[in-house]
C-alpha cells in the first residue's frame, strides 16, 4: 500500500507571548492585566509579579498562549496601550518565537565563548548568535567550528572610536538585540555604553573589588580566599557597576593549586553569564533602579 502525503499542511500551535511591565504600585493591577489577556484570547501559562515596597513600584511577567484562530497580537498590543496608559506602565509584548539575536565579544580567553556557543548550538540557550567580534584573531577557530561569522576588529587608543563604530554598524546590520561581553578585555566608551544601555551584558570575576588588576585568581589564591565567584551585569558607563543579573560562587580550600582555583573561577563565569543571557533573552529581567528583578 502506498503512503500518501497529507492533503492539508500540519498546523503548528501558535507561539506563546510574553508581557512584561513595570509601573507605580497600586491595587488592582494584577486583576486588570490578567483579565485583559483573558478577554483578548489569551490563556495564562505563567504569571509572576513583585511589588517593591521601598520604591513603590510593581513588576510583572505574564506568559500566555493564544486561544483561537482570531488572535491578533498587533490588535492586542494596540488595545493594551490604552490600559497601560491608565497605570503609567512601561511594558513590552513579545512572542517566544522571536529569538534574541546576539553578538558575542571576546578577547583571548575562550571559556565563556565556548560555553555560549555550545549552549546555543545544542538548544539549551534560546538565542541566535549572529556573530563573534574580537580584538584578537585567536578564537576565530571556535566561531568557525559552529559556523558563526567572526569579525576581527583590532582596538588601539588611536582606533578605538573607529572600532566602536564598526561594532555599532554590525549591531544595526545584523539586527542585534543583545551584545554579550564574554571576557572582552576592553573598556567601552561612555557613548557606546549609553548606546547599548539595557542591551549589553558583561561578566567579571567577583573578586575584582578586592583583587584588581592582572591575574585576580592568582591574587585570590595567594590570599587564601575561601570563596570565588563571578558576576553578570548590564554594562554601564560606571565600570563593573551596572545592575547585577546573576552571580555564582564556588568554595575554595587550602589544598587547591592556583590552576585549580583559576579553572573553578572560570566555571563560575560560564554559569553566571549563561544564566544572565538566557533570562534576558526570555524577558525575565526587569530593571528596578540600580537593581534588577529576575523572574526565574
């Protein structure tokens, strides 16, 4: 008996949508928003909220599945704008089908780059990596392994402005949503930090405040620290002072060598950065002043 192809194409269920918002806190916001989504053809899948009593602000992430063929995201977006105006909301509506497009910036240390490339390639990280940018050519082989375009943009004091202009051109040309500094060992200019505000994540070792300068893990080992870690944060003009998204720590003991401490520290960098990128890409991070609200 011959097998016949189906006469009608298989219809995949519509993608979930995610609504994130923040506004001055007041009674009734949760009911108003969830009721609006329900009335407009959405079935709530996940809802998380937080009220910051110190600042008097309300934060919410609501994920819902469209119900019925008549669902129209653009109409819902236009209608929600009217409700948002009533409550003074800053809000965003996105589809889970729209994966964040990412540029990864790196210098000579490849552990975070390798980790992000593997997670994205295996489907564990919900992003599309548009390019790898580096001020050194050393790690081109890693990008080539995953068939990701590699852009070598050298940086010197004389070429810094031109290098940053090239980066911004790539961001525009590739329609990039997020820039990830995966141990990119260059300080971004204040203008570039402002241009990428809320769209750039950096990773650094948490021991930086105590062990500044070169070879921080060697300094930590020499001082006999008991914990090391890493911090993933948004990039701001204040060096390593941006809102923190995630931190990871690991215990150190006296028997560990400098190399073992370094390797352990790099593991914490990979974990913290991957989580921060994933949470940002899935609209789980909202800014709360100098802090973040992370709906894990």
